[in-house]
C-alpha cells in the first residue's frame, strides 16, 4: 500500500508543479510522477531539517516544502529531459510533418 500512496502523491505533486510552472513542460507523465515522488522525499527531508516534520492536524508546512521541492525538481528535470531526449523527439515530429 505504501507504493500506491507514493505514486498517488507523486502524481498529485508533479501535476500541480507542472501547472504552477509557466510555459509548457515536455516531460512525459511517468517522469512527472517520479519527479513528484522525489519532491515529496526532498520536502520531507527539508521539513525534518527545519523541525516541522510532524505537527498536530494537517501538516501544511510539510506539504508546502514538498510542493516547493516538486516545483524545483520538475523545472530542472524537464530542462534535463529536453536537453537529453526532447530535442530528438521534436525533430522527429517536425520531420514527420514536412
């Protein structure tokens, strides 16, 4: 059950991060989920480092750390994706149209 929650949280964080970043991101959904999962892990570590890993009620501060980490990871991860594989896909798509 832990993996299922990790995938769901990764999906939610990754999609919200993509919506908040201006412009279009080109990374596929599976990579967005992985970026969101990494954002959750990094956000949890940052919350623990700042001493707000667990609070009474909903952990809004921890969720904010997770979202900020996901935004940063999606932003730079998408740039890396485009640098490594994205331009080849765009060239194939443009060549197919001609």
